[in-house]
C-alpha cells in the first residue's frame, strides 16, 4: 500500500500489521483537525468561514467480527478502552445514548466512535449485522480548539461507512458526524469542523458558507504568507458553559431582531449587514434572563440548545459578532485573492478585530489574549501581521498570520509564552487533505 503522502497512516499501518491479523480485512480511514483562520463561532449563524486542515489527523481502523460485540481501543497515553454490544446500542435513542456515554466519564470519549453507529442506525436505518474491533490513533491534541472531536467523528464515520457498505455521500457524512457531536455527545457545535475534516485541501483555506454547508471553493495560501497555530495551554471544550451560553444568547438576539424587523434574513443571522444591525443595536438587551425571554418570545430556532429560564444570557455582543464576522471574512477572502503581501497588514487587522469581538462576547482567556498581545508586539517588522483566538474560544489555540520566512519569530512568541507560563505550548504548522481525498484503504492478509 502506497502511503508516502500520509506518513501518519503509514506508521499506523505498520503498527497494525505487527499487532493484529488482517483476516478479516481491516478498513482504514483518516480525517484531519483544522486551524480556524476566520469564522469560528459565527458558523452556527450562517457565516462564511475560512478553515485550514491541519497536518495532524485521527486514524481509525475497523475490523468486523462474527459476534455482536464492539471493542474500541484508543492508542493514546494512556490507552483507553470501551466495550459494549451492538444490541445495547441499537436500543438507544439519542437521549439514551448521551446518558449511556456520560455514565462513566472515563468512557465519554467513545461517544465520538461508537456514537457514529448510533447515528447511522437512527438516521439511515443502517444494517450492522455484526460487531467490530475498532482501533483509534489520533495526533490531533484534545482541548486545543483544533477540532480533535470532529476529526475522530469523521474518521470513525468513514470507516464504519466503508466496512458496512452504508453508502454515504460526502456532504451527508459531514452532517451525520456533526449529529454525533450534537445529539450523542451533547456538544452544540456548528458544521465547519466536520466539513473541513471531510473536504479540506492541503495548504488551502476551505471557504464554507454555513447556510447550512455550502462549499464556495478553497483559497490558496499566497506564496510568501503562512498560518501557524499556537496552543495557549488553556483547555477548551465546545460543550463548555461559556460557548453554550453565547450560542443561546446569539439565537435569542436573532429571535428579537426577527420580532423588531419582521424579517428572518433568509434563515440566518449572518445575512444581516453591520449597518442594518446598527439601526437596532440599541434595542437589543445587553443580557436577558431566560425566563423573561421565554415569556415574551417563546423560544429560539436553534435545534441543539434550549433556553434555561433560571439563567441569564449575554445577548447584544453575541448577536453582533456573527454579523460583523461575516463581513470581515468576506473582506478577508477578497484581500487574500489580491496582492496578499501588500494586503497582509489589513488581513492581520481583521484577525485582531475578530479576536476583540470574541472577547466582547465573553469567550476570551488570559492565555489567548497574551499570545495575541505578543504577536502584536512582534508586528510586521518581524513578519507577524495578525493573530486571533480560534474555534469556540475560552482558551485553545491562537491562529497567527505571518510571512512564510517568519517561523523563527512565531517560535519566539511561543517560547516567550512558554517561559512566562511554565508550559510547553504546541505549535501547529503544516497541512493535509481531508477524509474525502484519503478515501478508505483496506488491509488484507
């Protein structure tokens, strides 16, 4: 099997061939993490997003077995194991499946793998006549805001699709992987992570209009420029309270604007222009209790979150963010297609604006703010043009735009941050293509 383009897969295959029999055949799939260059939390509001698939990826190997037993092993540090039966999974609806995987916190990770089977049985009535042994090896670090969960869910879904001949189309695969996170894991993420894990092209920014998932091509990273990611060391999770609160507040603001304007903006808040929002911004509450909102408006249009009457949610800033972010991203894309080096300071300023908007929503962190501050201090004279928090915010990774020959300056930022914080931050560089480009491979005796 020729795998020179995929060294991580080659290493995984070598381990598999030394550790397991290839009879019956083993189905192999791969999906990368992503660096959120622009877009982030605006995806669930219908914004355009620009995403770079990372070199780091999740690899999943599946071998069908004659019993109804399901064994999943994750080759990490430590090694993690999960065992159940397909009969037990088949009897679970989404709520029961979520409770099942949450019952033991040490087994919650398996929801991204075995949960794909639950989704396929529920949504596709997929026939899974026998069990499987599944091996997972991922070098997408968890809690860094680089879509480790989406990479695992997409790779798992791809391997299961191939092994059981389900027949998923690529777009459907991305949506069903998102459903694993939304309905089984309980993480209210948008669609951009899964779509990038499926459709991403090496060294290109995937342009995705999240209405709900319209791919608008990909943008080449101009010669002379590059993107890096620096991990802040502050753990991030999409299922965290801050992310969920901001998402709910955004949909509350969308519902209020619908009532104020009599419009639905073609179903997505991001279709409102910044100047249109300014006309109503003063009528949006800074924050609003769930009880008051439900009493007046009844609920939101978000299918994956619910307003809690006992909580108070930020509204004005979360509502404004996707409107301004969508505008920034469209400008970013146009500038990137032009004279990118000449436009680099403006591209960087758009990233700094995006970072400030995250903070205004309540999704900043001291670690990510410090990394952005260090990038700004280095500045264009050292080849650093811009930086921003990524993904769901509240920690995780900072994306940095710099000259391609400025790697020493980027590493200098990471080294200074490491000395200040007493940690060793992960530096992300390099890219690889998504699950669609890899397809699946079959290992036979």
